[in-house]
C-alpha cells in the first residue's frame, strides 16, 4: 500500500516536457495541409539555415508555408498551450499535501506540559486521483486538437496572402502596360494638338486618362507593398525585409475539383474543431461522473500521538467526515448536466454549419473555375484576334492610333479580369481545404 502511494507521488513529480504533444499536432497538420514540417517551440540553427535557403531561391507556395510553420511567432505562442495543458495533467496527478498539527498545553500549576501531534491526509482525494487524471488527459487531448486547428488557420492565411501577392504582382505589371499605352496616347494627342488636328477637349481627355493610369499604378504599388508586408508577417520575417522573390504567375487550374459529397464526408471525419467539440463532450461526461463522486463527503484520516508527564503516551488513528447538510454538490452536477446537453447540441449545429459552409465554398469555387475557363478559352483569344486584326488595319492606315490603343487596353482589361478570377479560385480552394480540414489532392 505504502509502495503504491509512493509510486503515485513519484509519477506526479515528473517534469513537464516541452515536446509533449507536438508529435500529435504535427500529424494533425500533415493530414490537414500535406505539410510535413518539424514542429518545435525553439528554432535550431539547422532550421534557421533552412529558412534562409528557402528565401534565397524562388519562393514557392509550399516554401512560404514551411517558413510560416517554422518561424511564425503566433504559432510559437500557440504551442505553449500544450505546455500549459500538460502542466494541468501533472497537477491533476498530484495528491494533496498532508497536514501536520502540533499542540502544546501547559498546566496552570506548572506541573508539566501536554503535547499532541497529528498528521492528516484527505482519503477521498486519494480515491478520486485516477478520475481527476483521466479528466485532465481528456482536456489535454482537446487542447492538442485546438492547437492543430489554430495552426491550420495560419497556414490558410499564409496561402491566401501568397495568392494575393502573386496576383497583384501580375496586375501591377499589366497596369504598367496600361500606363505606357496612356502615355503613348497622350504624347500622340499633344503632337496632333500642336498640328491643329484635334481640339483642347480631345487633348484634355487623353491627359485625364494618363493621370488616371498613373494613379492606378501608384495604388497598385502601394497595395503590393502591403501584400509583401502581410506575407512577411505571416512567415515571421522581421525588420526591413527585401522584396520577396516569389513565383511570378498564379498556377493554372488543376485538372479537376473534388466531388462535393466526398468533401463533406471527409470534413465530418477530419475537421479538428469538430473533433475538439466531440472531445469536449467526453470531458463533460467524465467531469459529471467526477462531480457525482465528489458529492461523497470529504473523509480525512489522521494518526495522532498524545503525551503528558503524568500519563503514558497515547497513539491512535483519527477521522474527520464532512456532514453534507447544505452543500451536496447538487449545483455543480446540475451545471455539468446542462453543459453536457449544450455540448451535444453544439456538435449537431457545428456539423450543420460545416455542411453549409462547404456547399457554399464548393459552389463559388466551381463558378470561378468556369469563369476562368471562359476567360482563358473564349474571351482572351477573341481579344487577341481583335488586337491582331486591328494592328493589320492600322498598318494599312485603315484604323486610327487611338482605336488601336483602346483595343489593346480592352485586351489588358480582359487579362486583368482573368488574373483576378484565377486568384479568387485559388483563395476559394484554400478556404475549402480549411473547411474540410484536409488537403484536396487525395480526396
């Protein structure tokens, strides 16, 4: 008996491991994002060197996510939740400290002193120790799921920021072409105005178009800077960082998108927030059982030694028992019953929300895919044909320069809309991955 109690105390003094739970979280992230990156709360020199090497080359989407997983300070903060939860597990496995009482009484006649020593331990605390440890472990498992879900959210933000930056780089380049065309039109209009071929109104309209193009290009440059900063932040890059050398163009459409029914089925099996909600239900069940057990009155056992000068020492056991006249723990039990019922309903609500969220995102993504294909296969080729035909007519002096410039402007606008639509598709695909809780490649 004493050996078993000593073993419990010894296990309760096990130091908290900083790496506890990280391997499980890493597996959650691998399933949710297809990223197998070592997870640690402290960067090694090897990891720092890896980040530097990824930044030196052409930065891909996967590389940006890897850097964020290794270097994002918010992720480092999130990982500390594991240490906090594991410390609670350790605390739950510890017995209450025994109480030592000592009393010394002196007689008024000065004939001697009466002493009494006792050591007291809560017996019910020992009996409930296994239940408390099980409850703490279930709470720890829930924290692991919540940490994994929070990390997946940062991955989603990083991917979205990458796509936005990538698209805006392309849009800024297109706007530069628009600016060149506006400059050419304004320069031509100025020469024609000097020759008396156009009036002041025509010249002013071309000047306004040039000013608008300059302002739009300036807005694009400012937005590009904001996009760079946002991606820097998500990757944990500090200071005045140089311009990121990311892949120039958005990726083309994948061959196909996953089926809606497969996506919903995978989400209900893989979503970490849903798993955490189910884990909360387990926690409330165990907490309710523990609360009912704790309704038993506190029992404390003690060993007492009493001695006085005129008597032989007396040694014997003692017991203290709470009398549950008023507080029998009924309020705590009622609260946990309500929380248990609430948790069951929340799971059903979350499942319904997941289905609805996925249907909406899947529909939007399908619409964007069709729009991208329409721009790619119909609209842009038509504009290219119009530009080519207009160039031929211009060469034979059958078409004016302003008309040719406008035709080229229309083609640039079509390409701009194509880039924006393709960007929106990839952002929606990223949101769908987040809503599913798993990569879409294997669905």
